[in-house]
């Protein structure tokens, strides 16, 4: 392990800087998107990569070999973004309240080094616990036992963590540790206070919001050149609407993030819909708040009812129809990047679906949503859902055939049908258009009659590029 860590730290020191002088920020030209500090557009294309799999959690060498496999596959297919939970047990530096484990910190160093090698920007999530006792919350994975008085900590409850000077000091001291160790690294997409913090007991209190306002400010002061953000739990019911609206409009929260899953146990009917509808609707819900911030579908995927585990449909989805929609639908609805899948190991890697990232990259190659001033639009026919990004110079149209959804393909086992000789009206005039089939990775140049085209035969979806 020491040899591996030494090698990875060496990579950190000698790896050629792929953009050492460019931080990621909200675009000054169009706040719906991200940009590097030199003004060029950055489109996050990535996945959650929270921790190594359970089978490798106790073996650091195996864990890093597995993580490198994931990073390499993502990077080789054009991915440029990952998210990690610094509080997950494999990385967690704080095994005792206020005491930091140098060996765990070196693991984080190695993760950062490896991400730099593969040109992957990192979103670093600082905390994820929901209680400090099992009496408050029975989920052991979400309990920070070290903070409780019975384990040498200063606190009796999660409420004390949020509201007392001793509790707040634990968080601020950890910020200081990371600031001194890493600073505002250009590799970092940004820092996230917490994973789904409304799952913390007491989130309905004003203390919760005061804590967030204070810590977002502190986070930005510590890392002034990195984005600061916060996340809430899955937007799967009406109860979440006021929470999301308040957080999206909070001044210190620089990124409008949303989590939404295919979950047949969710109270919101939209969470039972086809995957493109689920993720697109999440973007539209945040757009309705008019917060003038980039939107990211930061967590999504398919789960058993009420998040009981990964979806039973994953083993059947060897073609990646769910991942395809996760990647395409948010961006074509006006989000700043792809949707970010959960289940990086049990779905994306297990089914070897990394190539879908390459297909998304191919579909948008050369397109700059800020330069081209892309405006999202949507229309629907009996056969298609049509997602449009209309620009001054280039327009993109993602045509999604309706019947090839999870219910038909994964639940009923029906093959995706061939769409033949379908006519489509174009959002802009052109003599020729490029039709890209992301399922076959083929481009076809198609002549138009000026305002419409006859699509070549395809299954599931195609992307049309119109050069105005």
C-alpha cells in the first residue's frame, strides 16, 4: 500500500497540468452553465464514485485498483467529473472527534492524484451522517458515533451538532484541515457541505437553514476559487418542494442540484415514469424557481421501492437504456451537464456501459451551449418526445421514441422497435443535417426539404445536428 501511495503522490507532483490555471466557476456570460476561469465552457460529464465496493473496502491496494479501473473507463470515454464522499468509512479521516487520521488523509491524496492522472474534476462531499446515535436514526452507515459523549465526543444529539459552538467547531475545524492540505485546487469541481442534508433529524427547524447559510459562507471563505454547494434528498414528493426552493435560492449555494430516482415507492408519480421523463422533469422543476444558477441532476438511477436497494431491472439493462436517458435527458432539457448516475459499480461497471459516455460526447462534439446561446425546448408527438437545444449557429435535437422505455424493454422483455421513415419537423431551416445514432455510433448526412426530414431507420433515439 505504501508503494502505491508513493507512486500516486509522485503522479500528483509530475503529471502534466491539464488546466492548472483554470478553476471552474459559474459562467459570467450565461449562468445556466459552467465555465473555466478563462471563460471557456465546462460541461460536467460524469458519475458518482463515492467509495470502493464493499468487497475491497478493507484492502486499500484492491480498492485503488478498482477505483483506477472506473476512472480509466470514464476518462477514456470522455468523462470529466466524479463525486466522492470524504466522510465514507474508507476515506473518513475523523475516527475520533476532532482527531484526524493521517493514513486516511493519504488515501484522499491518492484519490486526488489518480483523478488528476485521468483528468477528472472532483466534487468533494464533506459529510453524509444523519445522526450520532442509533436511537436518533437506525441507519448505522449514516451515524457518526465518534461525536457522541459515550464515545469521547462532546455531543448528545445531532441537534447539538448543528446549534452549539462545540458542534459547529467540529465542522469548521475539518474545513481548516482540508484547506491547509489542499486549498482551492483547480482539479476540484467544488465542495459540497453534505449529502442529502434534509435527511438529518431536525431539518424542519430554522436552525437547519441557519447552519447551511453559515457553513456555505465559511466554505467559500476557505475555498474562494472553488464552487460551494449543498444537496437535498430525492425530490420525490410534494414535501420536498419548499425545501428545494429555499435551498436553490440561497445566495451561498452556487449550484442548483437535484436528486431524483426511478422509484416505484415514491409518492410523486413522475418518479414512476420513463427515465428521460424523470430526469428531465427534475431539471424543469428547478428551472421553475428562476434561481439563475447552473442545474445538475447530481444523483439519479433506478432503485427498489423507497430506496431499498439497486433496481431489479439493472441486470436486464445490458444495453444501458436507463444510463442513456440519464446522460442525455438533463442536458437536452437545459441542465449544465449530464445526469450523474448512482450505482457506478453495481450497474454501470457491472454491465460495462462506460461507452455511453463516449456516445454522449460524440453527440455534442464541438457544441458550446454558451457560445451558441442554446435555448431548451420540448415538443411531443404520439411516437416521440423531442428535446431541442436551439442555438444561433448550431441546434441539437434529441428524438426519444416513446415505447422503448424500462416498462417495455426491462419489465416486459419487449425488444426496442425499429422506427422507419418517420418525418420530423426541424426547429431551423437547413439543406442538410447530421443524424447521429448513439446506439450504433453512426452519423448519417440527411437532405431536408428545408423545414423537415425523413429520419433514417433507428431504435430508441437519435440526435440531429443542424448548422444554421
